[in-house]
């Protein structure tokens, strides 16, 4: 198959919320925090398979922006675009576990389990994140600014609606 886009379905659900009265896993709420672990997990797997940083940028940035009709606004670094990007160290090891997760839900599908004979190693430490050219995260800390979202409040952005027909399959 061909990978066109990779996006996050960040939807953390605490273990207590996953339990349902019927004790039926098919009725339990699904979800896991994934936005924070997405870059190191995808990069580690892609690199092992011979893909490069340019492939990652296409999957995670350019292609999703195109799919949503946001070319020229999101998904690339260029004049008049939003300048959303990360500064990262692609070779630096990343230990995924409760201590590094910023989500209120401190369980990840990627953290080592007691039954793991060889726990999975990840690489790709994020040093800083920029949103519309403003540094919002660096070295494990979030940075506040005027009108920044704070603990469950609404975001500081705007809702961008995709154009109809953009989500059609690309021409072969």
C-alpha cells in the first residue's frame, strides 16, 4: 500500500473511563493520547523501513493540509503560511511513559509492558514547537501567551473548513 497522510486521533480516555457496567470491551470507550508520541513513533518506524525526513514531512504536514484544502496556509514553511513546525533531534532516544506525557491521561499504548521481552526503542526528541511562528513548547515546558488556551479552555485558532471535493483520491 501507499501512505498518503498520517494524522492524530488524540483522544485520551482514562482507564476508569474505559470500564463499562457490562464489562464488555466492545462497549468500552476507546482512545489514547497520541499527539505527543506521534512524531517519535512514526519516525522510528519509517526510518527502519528506509523512509526519510522528507517523507515524514509529506505524510504529517503537506498531505493532510492538501486533503483539508489548506495548502498555502498549513503543511509547509513558506511566506504567508502559518509557520507551524517543530525543532527536533531525529537521532535522540525518546522514552515513552507516564513521566513524559503532558496529557492528564498518563497511559500510552507505546510504553513498555512487563511482558515485553525487548521493549521498543523510539527516536526523535522534540525540542520546540511553533504555532503560527510563536514558540509554544520547548524542552518539556509549554509557554503561555495572551489568548493562549489554558487547561481545557478553547483554542486560540480559527475553524478552517475544507473545500468540498478535496478529499477525493489523488490522480494516479
